[in-house]
């Protein structure tokens, strides 16, 4: 499962959801979907903009955790 740590990086950079959404050119609703991990996909261009604004790498905001088999 992919874990989204966007909130953590935003807190480290002291940037609000409104400001980040504005700077990367997406709606706050779509940013919220990304932050909560409910999104099914992300465009590389959007990921690139996020990394540019937050001065980070994709691995700083995305992580992988193996799901336990039931």
C-alpha cells in the first residue's frame, strides 16, 4: 500500500493547503484527496510541482508499506 506523507512535508515547510494548491495549480478538494491517500493516481507533472514547491523528493511524501495477507 502507498502511504502519502504530504501533510508531514507541508508542516515541515510551514505551507497551508490553500497555498500549496494555488502554487501547484490544483483545487483544494483535489489536494485533500491526495493528502488523505484516497486518490487512485497522481500525474507526474503534479508530483513534480509538489516537489518543486516543497523542495523535496517524491520519496519524502510517498512511502510503501507491504499489506498483511488475511
